[in-house]
C-alpha cells in the first residue's frame, strides 16, 4: 500500500470515528441453508431447508424462500407449506407434501417450482399446488398422488410398486405410471 492510500484510509477512518459512523467492507448477503432435524412451524425461512442424511424434518405452515432438499435415508413431512423453489429428494426414506387444516379450513401446500423425488422410498403429494412438475422416478416405496393442481407435467416412471392417485388437475401431460391420475 503506498503512502497516499494509507493517508486516505486514515482520513476516512478519522472522519468516521468523529461522526460515529462505522465503515465496513463486506461481501454481498447470501441466503443461508437451514438444517432441519425436528419441527419448523409457521415461520419464514430465508434460503433453503436441508434435511440431512438420516434425519426427520416436519414443516408445518412454514414459508421457505428457497428450496427443500432431502438427503439419504431422511424423511420430510411438509403440511400446509409454501416453498418458493423446489422440493428435491434423492435416496430418501419418506416424503410427504400435503395440506393441513386450520380451524376446519384446508390450507394447501404450495410449491413455486417442482417436486422431484427419485431413487428413494415412499410418500405422498396431496392437495398441493405445484407451479412446475411432479416427478416420481425409480422409487421402491408406495406413492399416493391425489387432488393436486400441477402447472407442468405429472411424471412417474420405474417405481415399484406403481404409484396410486387421481383427481389431479394437470396443465401439462400425465405420463407413464401417472397417466391415469
């Protein structure tokens, strides 16, 4: 650092100290990942929710500004949630994205992106509004897919047992194992 730069920094620091201002240099703010190994109720989460390997996470009326990611052998119970991003699960134990009732009023879950579950166990998507796709691929547990509103496609393939479902309103295509839902 040359003498002129050092002098300029000293002057700025002196003026800041004299006026009670704090001068800080920082990187831009980034949303954080929030680990979930218990229950998160009706709060807003700025960023993603991560369900770590082997954990169980329950979201009840939670608003997630990012995505929800479910890892190996983990379980997600999401009831009456609002997720701005995706719900993604690989090699998971169980995933449920459903409605909840509050004083007799049904509150549907809402997903701004897609629900993508693959190579895991079983689960359920019921009374949920999904702006993107619902994709259920290569799972070995029982899947139930009922009464959803899907802005994209409803796609199920290579699941054993075959998923069951019906009464879904799909803007795109109903494909493979889900074509009759």
